[in-house]
């Protein structure tokens, strides 16, 4: 399965390489980019730029983060057309997109974070009371494993990778050209498998911005770990909603930005 996803997501391109002395012709693997059309109750909600893997999870996760789906029980049917790069989701209530947000609402590019939003995202969940605790040495080990599992990035150097982790280790990894897409894929996977994430950790190679946080907090995950740095607004929101942020995890070191009491040495 990993090899199949790798072959679908990469394309070989000719380049002219300069090594400091001379030019030479070579070939390099690059991450492909396709436009995924997400169709919600017969309205085209958004077009998302992605590598084209795990289309069902990406579409469902995007709809979840935008407030259109809350449970796998909301879904009446899910139709994936890989040859057309489209996913159609029909819900049990057949709710339509609001007026003014109709067909072909736009394109969410690989660097983008969110699309159209919805009128009701429900109450925000404060995660400060959860009893999740974690040893920092496990964080360092799992981050090394995540980087090692980033097969698309290791081949193309043009993708991000995120993982869903429990106390025993990494459960799933997802890669894409958009770091936000990897979060939606994990959210979609969790929804389709009716998975409770209140005892899980989310790890990512991507920068933590407020848009990333707004996707992650709806999953109910209490600990977020990143190889990259956060923004000040992301830190503010994570502090407010009770999520522990461990970031800039590299070289055997890390920074704990919020709710540090969850990170305990020697557990």
C-alpha cells in the first residue's frame, strides 16, 4: 500500500543541475498536484490541491473541519472517483450549502488552510481537564520515526507528514503537499472509523499556525507535537482551549509552549 501511494504521488521530471562547477542533465522525483473536487449534497463545496492519495479521508476531514460533518453517522453515502479526482458526500439530512456558497466555491491551494466555513460549528471543547501525560523521550523517538516514515518527502522534499499517535506509538501517517491536508486526512480517518481522539497525540512536520490549530482542536486531541515552529496566535489559541503544544522538536531537543504539565520525564 505504501509503495502504491508513493508511485501514484510522484512524477519523474528532467532538470538541469548545477553542482558549483558544471551543468548536467538529470531527473528528479516531484510530488504531483491534482485538484480534488469535494461535492457535498450535490453542491461543489471546494476544490483542494493535493497529491491524490486518501481522497475519501481528505474530503471527509475537510468537511468535518468546516463543520459539515460531526460523525460517521451523518454520512448516507460516500462516492470516490479517483479517475476524476472527486469525492461526493451525501448526508442523511441532505442539507444544502447556504445561499451564496453554492457551486464551485473556489480552490483551496496546497498552502491554504480553510474554505467556506459553515453556520454552526458547535461549542468549542476545552481540553484542559484531560489526564493525558507523556514522556518527552517518547516524543523525540516518535518524531524520528515520523521523519523516517515521510516517504514522499524523503523522495521529493516537497511534502509534509502528520501522524496520529497513541501511548504505544504511531497509528497512521498521512503525507501531502499541503500540511493542512494531512490534518484533514487524519480527521477524516478518525471520523470514518468512529475513533475517539481524546487520548491521542497529533504529530506533524508542518508549521503550526492558527488555521492549523482551528482544524486540530475540533478533533479533541489534547497534545500537539510539531517539528517546526508555531505562530504567536496559534500559541494563544492552544493555551485558551487547553491543548499542550510541543514544537521545534529536532536534534534531541524541544520547546514546550503551552500546558507543560502534560509532559513529564520518566513516565
